[in-house]
C-alpha cells in the first residue's frame, strides 16, 4: 500500500515538473539564458555605449554596440539569427518586449539628428540594417583617407607611446573596414591563411617598412 502511495506521489511530481517545463518552453522570457529574457534591472533609458553615433564614427560605434548587445544576449535580434514570430505565436509578446527594448537602447546612442531620422522604424534589425547601409557607403573613401593618414603620419611632438597608440587606432579601423577572410575548412584550419593574408596586406601597404620614417619631427 505504501509503495502504491509513493508511486503516485512520484508520478504527481514528475507531471508537475513536466507542466512547469512546458510553461517555460512557451514563455522563453522566464529563462535567464534565453535571448527573450529581460533582466528586471534593465530599462529602455540605458545608454550602452559612448560616444553617440555621428556622421564620422560608425565603425567604432557599431563594434562597441555589437559587444554591448552580445553581453546582454541580444545580438541575435540585429544579426538576423532570431526570426520575427507571427502574432499568434506564444513567443511573440516576449519577442516584442525585447525588440522594443533594443530599439530604445540603440536610439539612445544616436545623435539627435540621426535619432530623428529613424523614429518610425519599428524593428531592431531594420534599424541596424538602415544605419549600416547609410554609413558604410563611404567605406572606400574612408579606407583611402586612413591609408593616406597612416602613410603621412609623423611623431612630431607626441610621445612614442601616444604616437603608436594613434597608429594603432588607425590600423584597427582599417582592419574593421577590410576584414580578413575566414577559413571555411570543415576541420580546424592548418594553413594559417589569416596570418599569411595579414602579412601580405602589411607588406603591400608598406606598413613594415614605414616605421623608421615615423620618428621624423
């Protein structure tokens, strides 16, 4: 008799746990590891990155914003990894809350003029794509300017540390605008393609040979 009662209690507990898991599946916003989850301490007035996006700093702004969204497990909303659910799907409300939150975060980091121009965009991904399309059209001109700035750079009155820091900023922006192709081998790459490509790029740009000339005043 006692064994029968224990068996019923176990079945009841298993059933209750199963129902709880089903509810969690339906409401992903309750799971802290889910991209649909919003922490109670988060709010739409948060400023995730600084300085704000303006006409000249899209490269650094977008990189910082990607990092900020990734830290909050929300990058998937702007890179296309999360599809927009239908309005009758159980997950739609959770998606909508997170989408509006991300929209607010991005808009809070835009200059007033840029923010005004995107006020009617309702999707975080559409907003991200709009900004990318708008500010990457001049990438080729920006790359040319950066290369010219690097070739003509001189130490002048700057300290060696400050001089190399300034060169590093230019070089990293160039790397962002001209990303190195990734190996697509099915197994871990053994050909060091990326390193070879970077070395050839540096040699082609004359970077390795230019440093002795940089210390002219």
